[in-house]
C-alpha cells in the first residue's frame, strides 16, 4: 500500500526534473551574452589596430608626442582582454580549441605589450639623442666649412647642403636609399680632404661620427617599431573569433536538439495527464458518494464531540487558574530568596565599606590638623614679605617678623610633613577606590536586565561576585582563580551574578574553619564553562540527586529556604546551559556550569520576569 502511494509522487518528481532539465538545456544559449562577447572581441581588434596606428605615428616625426594616447589605448585594451579572460563575457573554458587559440593570442599580446613598453622606454631617450644629433650636424658642417681651403669651398658647400638635406629626410622618413646617399656624400667629403689640412680631416671625421650616431639611433627606433607591428595579433584574434563562432554554433545546435526532445516529452506528458484526469474524475465520483454517507454519520458525532469539548474547556480553565496561582506563589518565593540574599549581601558590603571608610575619615582628620600648622607658617612668611615690600616698615619690624617665620619653619618639618600628607592621601584614595569597586560590583549584581542579549565577561562577573561575598570568606577561606581566555557571551548579567553569588555563598558555608575555593573558567566548542570547587564537607549521592529540587535543604530550620540552588538551576536552564555537580563526603564539591556563546534569537529579546 505504501509503495502504491509513493510511486505517483516519485513519477511526478522525476517528470518535473526531466522537464526542468530539458527547459534549461533549451535556454543554454544566451543571445545577448553572445553579442556582448562578439562586441568585446571587435573592441579588442579595434583597440589593437588603434594601438598600432598610435605607434606608427612615431614614424611620421621623431618628435611627435603621442605617448599619452598610446597609454590610454593600452589601458583600454587591457580592460577588454580582462573581460575575455574573466567575468560574464569570458571565453576561457568554453572549448579546448578556443582555449588554445586564446592562449596563443594572450602570449602574443603579452610579448607585444613588452615590446611596446620597451619602445616607450627607449623612444624618449633615442628621440632626444636624435634631435640633439640632427641639431649637431649643421654645427659640424659649419666647422668643416671653416676648415675648408678657399679653392675647394664651393664643392664642399654643395656636398654639405646635400648631406644636411639627406640627414633631415632620414630623420623624418628613413629608407635604405637615404642611407646609401648619406654614405656616398660622406665619402665625397672625405675625398675632398686631399690637399687640405688636418683641421679639415678632423672636422670631416667628427661630422661622419655624428651622422653615424643619427643613423644608428633612428635605425634602432625603426627596428623596434617594426618588431612591435609585426606581432600577429590580428590573425590570431580572427582565429579566436572563428573558434568561438564554431563553439556557439555547436551550442545552438544542441539547444535546438533539446527543443525537439522537450516538445516530444511535453506531448507525452500531456497524454499521461489526460489519462490520469479521467481516472481522477471516476475516483471523485466514488468519493462523493462515500462523503454523503459520512456526512450523515458526522451529524451525530459532532454533537458528542461538542459535549466532550465543553467538558475539556471547563477542566482547562480550572487547570489554567491553578497554574497561575502556582506561578504567583513561585514568584513570591523567588522574590523572598532574592531579598534574603540581598540582605546578606548588604550586611557584608556594609562591613567591607566601613573599614576603608573609617581610616579614610581618620586620615582626613590628620590632614586637617596638619593644615593648621602650615597655615600659621604661611601667615608668618606672608607678613615678612609684606614688611619687606612696605615703604614705612622699619628694619626692627622686618627682623622680628623674619625671626617669627624662622621659628615657625623650624617647628614645622616641611619635607617630612608633606611626605606624611602624601602618604595619608594615597591611603585615603586606595580606601575610596575599594569602596567604589564594591559599589560597582553591587550595581552589577542588582541591575535590572531587560533581555538575555547583553554581552557579558564571565571572568569579570565572577570577580564582582567574589567581592560581594568577600566578608563571608576572608580570613578563613582562600580563593584560587584559574581564569582562562573566555569570549563574551549573551546572557542576563544580573541573573548570572546571582548564580555565582549563591554558589560562592554555599561553598563558603560548606567549609568549617579554613579551606579553599577554586574557580576555573575556559572556552569550549560553542560556549564557555565555569568550574567552582570547594574543600567543604561534601554531599552524599542521595543529596546530590535532590540538590536542585525546590525547598530541599540540608541546613537547619530557619537557616535556608531551599530555593537557592533551584533558582540557580532554573537560570542556567533558561540560558540554554546546564549545571553538573560532583561531590565526595568529607572531601568537597564541584559545580560545573556550561553556557552557550549566543542565545537563540527567539529568546534574545524576551522580557525577564525576575
């Protein structure tokens, strides 16, 4: 029977899965993305052509400054290449043929960029040298003419003018013909040195050297530009576009094939659904007849159900009223336990405050008495200064006043007195700091928390609780703190402070005479833990089983309500944690609390009914 119910659902799920798969395969071709990829390929090609044109412009004039345009085009070309490699328009990974063509194109573009950067670096240097060389040629020509004998000056002038013209033409549009003409003119100038002095030969040699430098610099620029322009990026980009077009046509063919599959499957599915519709129609007719019979029977059943419902509603109201009374009673008992704890806490805090307050008042009285001596000394010294600056004061009055001031100074040891006053004020400040620390701890304990979403430092909370109950444990119980590196947790700080105070109070009361309380904290997966161990009298297994029950206590009548550990258990449980107890009679007890780092969101903002 279960299999018969499962098969229709399974068949429907498989049919929907096949339908989704076929529909997805028919939509595998995105025409907009295809057009965007083609546009990006054409943009790469146009930018490559524009970059070639930008570098070619350097052939028109060696002093043309188109470096800014070339830098802009190079940046745009780099961005277009990035779109080919990554992002929604990327071509990488579409097919092995396309990846091979892309890899070859990327390697060529990378080498072309390297040649372009090398050309830019050398272009500035070589252009400056070329300009300097072109400017130096006329100077060398003039020096040559100055060293030429008068009878051959006309010949040398004609050759020099031709040489300058050829050098300038070579600097603008270099060609092998220019180089041949320049060399022939230089040779003729060297031949004209026959019968002339050494000055002519030296000038001719320097002219040849400068012309050779111009030819070498311009030739290097032209060679680098040719090497850059000969990179086959255009044909390779056409290969990439052809490979991408073949991949796209293949995807279109696959999508068309799946459209045929989808049409055939949809037709079959419609036939099956039509058959199932007829079957369902017959089934609904039979169900209608059965429902008519059930409706008649349900009329009597509804009357019986209504009677039972009324009885249950009355019983539920009674139970709700009883639960409300129990909750009110529990709240009153919890409040009584809080007030009892608060009374003990206030008594201990009052004693702890009175001690530093007493010696602070005593120190203030000593300071007040010492200020009288200082005031008399200052008055005597002020009288001396007044008499010394007064025009009508006699020497006897000044001497008398100085004697009185000296007597006062000797009777008041200033250095020793100031040191004593400073020590008294430090002691007073220390006492007031202790009082402030106790008041801060008391404030943390008595604060009203509106939610369990406050962040709380467990170690700081334990320190505050220990300060509050210090009056019960000092002079007889030592406290060993083994605090670990714990993260802050979400909780109600005042409630956890109440937990720690109850556990520390119970541990101190369980120790007869001197003893030790060890507090250990640490982090654990998903939360923190607190372990409080005492060297008290311990508990039996029976007591351990009932220790968290309300109104259960092992203390004498009138010494406890039996609600302390019950409240502790409830607070820890409401925070999503747990508390464990281990105890051995005659050795001591150990309470371990586990708390989560974060409260569930549904509880994080709940109002507390403390």
